[in-house]
C-alpha cells in the first residue's frame, strides 16, 4: 500500500485526499492538532484514518503533503525531519510561494528524504474541507519546483502520483514560479484590496458609492474578499517580488496619468487595444490561480415567486447552482439576475433550459 499523509485537510488537502481515498493500493491519513477536526474528517469520510499525532501520521508514509498556511511550512518541515521517516519519503507542499520553502527545506532535509515544492493552481470561492472535491484539480496546472540536485527520478515519482488528480504537471524553478504567480495572482489581489479600500474611503462621506457598486465593480474586485490571514502570509513571504511588481504597476499608472493630463484619446485607446488583444489570447476554460465562476444573466419580470421558479427548474434538472444575485446596478451587466455555476457545462445547460421562458445573456 502507498501511504499518503496530509497535514491541513481543508479545501486543497481534502481535495487531494479524495483523489486517492478508496483507490486500489492507496491509504490516506489526515492530520490535525485539533481532535474535533480529526472527528470531522472521519465523519465526512475524506480520509481513511486521521490523527492528532504527527509521528503516527508519517509512520511508513511514502508521501507527505503539507497543506498548511505558507507561514507555517518551514516549521512543519523542521518538525517532520526529526521523526523517523521512511526511506524515499517525499515531502511536498501546496503553498503559492515557492522560493523560501524550497530553499530552506533543502538545508535541513535528511538523507533519503526529499522535499519537492508544489503548487496546485486551483481553488474555490469556498473554504474548508466541506468544499473539498476530487475534481478540484482537473485541467488545472500543478507546478512542481524541485530544488537543484533533487534526483529527477523522485520528481518523476511525485509527478506520476499527481497525474491521478488529472492536473497538468509543470516543472519550473522556485524563483521563476514566484515571479510569475506574483504578477498573475498576488499583485491583482493587492490591487483589488487597494481599490475597494479607496472606494470604502469615499463611501464614508457618500453612501451612494456602496449602493452603486453592486454590479461590475463588485465582480472585478471579488478577490478582495479572500482570507486575510492566508494572504498576509503569502504577501509577506513574496515581498521582494511584489515590491518590484508594485513599482512596475506605479509606472503603468503614471502612464495613464500622463495620457489623461494630455487628453491623449488615441493613447488611451491604444492601451485598451493592446490589453484586449493580449487578454483575448489567454486560455479561457483552464483553471487558474484566481477562481473562475461561470455566469449567465437572466432578465426576469418582477413577479412574486419568479426566483423560486427558476431555482426549481434548475434543481429538477440537477444543475448545481453556485450563487445567485439580484443586480440593482446594471451599468456593466446585461441582466437583472446573475446565476453562477462551478463549471461551463452547468452554465450551458442552465442557459439552454432558461432561454425559452426568459431572456438569457452569457
């Protein structure tokens, strides 16, 4: 039996567990220092066994997944390597910053134990083991960042294990990973938070800011609602990359300030054209760092019970609705009701089902 130990069985750790639990040749043990969390894992049938003991969790483990916050990774690795780990054991993590843990782990892992940094670029707007799914990683990039000198055979062994998640495995250097993810995920989170806080400041003297921001503004700043403590650790951990990115961002903003000061309409149009051209080349239906939601917009009459009728139609068709929102500010959206789904297939089915009685926009 291949034993997989998972520390931090939440959304990511729980989803990894579900990819292997019940599969022939695998046994999955979950670890939490909280006895109530251990009870919950067993009750939800996410793992085969669960324990509060680190030693018990890693005894005989072939793979150890650290799915704890970025700020706790080094401490966990240091504790693990003090335990009698199985020869050939691979320790990996799922954090969204890689350079610091990859470099520090390489300095204290012991002989015949390997640390290989990992980052599954998939997530959900929900948190916790309750949101775990065996399908979370399908078609997502799963990045591995082995330290220099890590035997390729061990990287290949972990890669083969991870193929069972149906993710696309990519191998890059840890620092290259942090540069790229900093630009496509960490920086956008900072910008979204700063923008929301800017509007929050204006709203203190004029509540219309909040009332009129119900449509497109709420959509483009959705990631500002991310978990504060998780993002505290991520941003501090990747601060050197982010400081450079923020300086580059200031240069981009300075360019727009200059274009506006000069009333340079052609220059502004060119910025939008260039951005639109590049954005159109981005892959549309691949999971990425920032969770995708698949939305359709429905124009409905203002009749009592109309929303209940729609949700009943979807439920009877076994279409899983992720979120529903009544839109008051429609400047940037084409419908009065926004229906969100977790995958394109459900969104397409819902659109086909509702397009008869209602006006549906995608």
